[in-house]
C-alpha cells in the first residue's frame, strides 16, 4: 500500500497569527511521517536524542536539538518513546505572519535572510541552543502578546547566531511545487517504512509513475543525492540510533538496519561517521559515564 504523502494544514486558533504547541510524555507528538507545510517551523527538543529527518538530510542528534525548518521543506517528527526527550516545543508561522511588508523594514533584514537560509533546514548548537531553548520553554507561561514579542526576539537571536549548520546545504530544490512535494513524500515515506528491505529502483520509480532513468535524474536534481545514497544514509543513521540506544550486538545492528553484508556495513559506517561501529559506541559510553 502506498503511504499517501501528508500535506499538513496548520490553522492557528482563532485570533492568533502563529501556532504554538508543547509535547511531553503525557501529550506525545504523533506526527511522525514525512510531511510538509507552507509555515516555517521552529522546534526545540529538550534533552534526549533522536533522528533528524529534514529534506534529504538524515542525521542523529544527541542532547536535544533546536531546528528551524523552512517553508514547504518535507520533514519527519523528531521524538519517540525511546529517545528520552523531556519535552518538545513547536512554533509554526507563515513567512508573512505579521503582514506582507513587516519583514521588509530595515530592522528585520537579518530575520528575512534567516527565513531564506531556513529553506535548507538549520540546526543550532552551543549557547544559541541553550538560550533559545530556555526562551521557548517559557512561552508556555506567557500571554499571547508576550509570546509574539518573544518569538520576534528568538528569531533575532537565531538570525545573528553563527552556531548554525545548514542541513541541506547543497540545496534541496523543491520550489514549492506541490506535485513535487507529493511525489518526494511518497518516496521518503516508502524509505522510512521499508528501509530494512531491498528497495529496487523499478519499484520506487513505478510508485511515482516514472521510468527508472527519469526518476534517478529527478531525485538527484531535487535532493543532490542518488537514491541509493539516500537509502544508505537512512540505514546508517538508524544504525547510529541503535548503537546509542539498544544493547544489541554490532552484527545485529547491521542486519536490523537493512544491511546484509557485515564488512560493507563497517566500511560504510566508518565513511559516514569517521569511526567504525565499535569506536562509535565506545565514544558514546565515555560521554555518558
């Protein structure tokens, strides 16, 4: 069964120009499939670890995360039961949520540039993550007007920070074409569900009604990666997650992540992370002790 791509319609509640949500163990964020929406999304994950899946970028984060996701950039939910996050705070807003000209005033130039860079997805680290994380957690106790001022303040801090990593740096070129987004979401969701199996190019091209050569060209043009590279990275990030979170043997991790050749897994993991799986796990243990 083809998993239908999700266009998420986000409607701020009446009288609000942005959407604010907070999730924790009593109120879990269930939106874990790949989805997209015209709103920008700022996510703060307090503590814990998990997968970052934004555009064609997949990586594993530790010790919480702070991410700004641009308009119409496909992404997955970041937290699940296993990752030990305390809470997840989410702010979603349209690029013109304060009126079509507001961000054109001189004082907003930096924020306008931030929105542009966010088209590739941005992860923030260091003191920026700590400082903005605290400000996002406090939103829970503020009035609507205070929240609005806080969000502007947060955006300004992010816009002037140099503790940033652009996640799809080489460009993720969906130019808000809804049909492209639908097509790429079918592909991403299929990989998310079936990465442990062999996924043939015939099968995936067929799902989006394309020939294999035109699918390969299309996927490379949009994501700047080959389809095989994307699937392999997805498997390797899953392996990182298992090595960090599960007490299973490295051989088990290899097969659980969709690899069927142990030496190929070892070689690929080292090329991807700079360490072989056992070094990666040992370094984690040293950090955690």
